[in-house]
C-alpha cells in the first residue's frame, strides 16, 4: 500500500477532488500554504493499493494546470517591505510524493 501526498493549486482542487472521488479513490483534502509564495494550496492524502498509483497520478495530472504567478513581495528580505512583484515563477501542475505504508486500519 502507498500514501500519496499531492500538492495542488487551489484553483484546481475542486476538479482534482471530484475526479478522484468519481474514480473511486478515498481522499482527504487539507488546506495548506506554499512556503515560497506563502499562498494557499491544497494537499490531498490518499491511501491506495500499489497498482492504483499510476492511475491516481494520471487523474491528478489531468486536472492540474501549470500557471505563471507573480512573486507578490520581496522574498529576499532586504527590508524594503515594498508590495511590488519581484518576478515570476511557474507553479504546478501538481507535486506528488509517493510513500510506502506499513499498515492501515479503519477502526
Ligand atoms: P510554494 O512553496 O509557494 O512554491 C511556489 C512555486 O515557487 C514553486 O512551484 C516553484 O516554481 C517556486 N519555488 C518554490 N520554492 C522556490 C525556491 N526556494 N526558489 C525558487 N523558486 C521556488 P511548484 O514547484 O510547482 O510548487 C508548488 C507548491 O508545491 C509549493 O508552493 C509547495 O507548497 C509545494 N512543493 C513543491 N515542491 C515541494 C517539495 N519538494 N517539498 C514540499 N512541498 C513542495
């Protein structure tokens, strides 16, 4: 068994969530914050069988778009405090971690 941790843009979260559920996956969605942009994203937790990993990743990938986002403030912490865009980064589609699960019990 595996645990998938998938970090997804908030704008894609509803579509990813409903598509995974429709495909029969059990999903937990957690509200999270990216450490670099400090903006909200969504993290999905999914306990799944090994042979379902590629299918789950494919569903997530099909509903997660890449976006170019402005860096909203000075991340170099030079102390200007200016709320000016200082550049752009490409965010997403999704970042997916696949972890081995030793045991899982529904009690
Ligand atoms: P954030 O940390 O807010 O990062 C947003 C985007 O900023 C990243 O997009 C990447 O393009 C850029 N970025 C992040 N850290 C950077 C750095 N130290 N220097 C330069 N650019 C940087 P994605 O790579 O698509 O990541 C989207 C979100 O997924 C991230 O939001 C973070 O919440 C999560 N994430 C991505 N890689 C991760 C990792 N290795 N571990 C934990 N979380 C990760």
